[in-house]
C-alpha cells in the first residue's frame, strides 16, 4: 500500500492484491471465457501457465458462469477493504469482521464458500497454491519500480485543478487505486472513489491523470461531469493562490451541484 496523504486530499494506491490476482489466475490458467468479457479485466500479464490438467473433466462453461459471479463478490469485498469500511472503534473487531468477510469469498484450501459452485470450487481447490504463488512473485507487489511510479506531481495538479474548477476544499477529495497486472489500458470504477486499473494505465501519465480526475469526481457525486479548467495547476502556482483565504468553509457541494444545474 502506498499513500499520498497531505493535509488536504487523500490518495491510496495498492499493488499485487492477492485475492483479486488469484481469481484472475484461476480464470486464465483454466482458459475460462465468462460472458460479457469486455467489462472484465483482460488476461494477466506474464504468461500464465495452463493448469487444466490439474482438474480433468471440469465443465468450462459452467465454471466460467460461476467465475463471473465469484469475481463480483471478490471485488465487492476488496472494495470494502480499500475504502476502509471495516475500520471500527475496536481494532480486534475490525480485523475479525474483515477475516470473516474474506472467508465468504476466498477460503483456501477447501473453499467451502463455493459450495454452491462445484465446478469453480474444484478449480480453486486445484490451483489456489499456484495462484497465490503467482501473485506473490510475478505481480507488481514485487516490482518496486512500478510502486515508486505514483507521480506526485500528477496527483497534485489534478487535485488542485479539481478544487479550483468545482470550488471544493482539498479535504473533500479522496481516491483509492488498486493496480491489477492485466494486459492493456483497462480501468473500472466499481465504487465511487475507487479506481481499478491496469499497470499500463498507472504508467501512462495522461491516462492516470484522466482516470484519477474521474475518480475524484465520482467520489464527489459528480459522475460524468468534467470540471471547467479555468485555471491550470501552473496558473494556480504562478498566481500565488491562497486556498484557505479564497475558499470559505461555508461552501458546500450543494452549491457545486446548483452551479452545474444552471450551466
């Protein structure tokens, strides 16, 4: 987990998520073809082996159907973790709740959570060790160069431009990014304030800037609204902009919504 957390906006970035990558590994290693593939992450990078021989005679069509449902549940769990929904007043209770929730979607080696999906369960039982090994040694979790790639200058520019354009305080901006080691320039917004993206998106500054801005906007409840960029970040710095002096505490998001309604 890498955080860029100033006194104002918040950005949290994680790499090599073991549960998400294990689920993708099982899909790719058994060559499952779920429906609506265009909305799902592409294949994992780095040459996933074919392990179909581990579970001879499995039904690929039934397993693919069950995998799509499982993927949705895994993403729902990891989104809740990433957005801090298990944080409570008692650390012990929070960790217990998180562990219980994870066991409902990913509980090797027996995968009792998949009792209603026998085809997929057999694949998970047969390949979970290989899946977790891939996540540990082949994913971006073991790539310090990529993890250092968060461009603080990009985050700063996007955050300030969003604040100025929408007349919101930096403390109202929050984004969580989970980087997946999948092919191409893929991204998804499963929850407001959460961006799932490929490592390629994270590496490419224009793409990361675009999707980070969208993530900030979604967390503000302003989906599909592109702020008018009256000032660029360079203009803000050149003008000696004093955020605390120019923005009053009484400004609210209601005012922002109203201003967009008038446009």
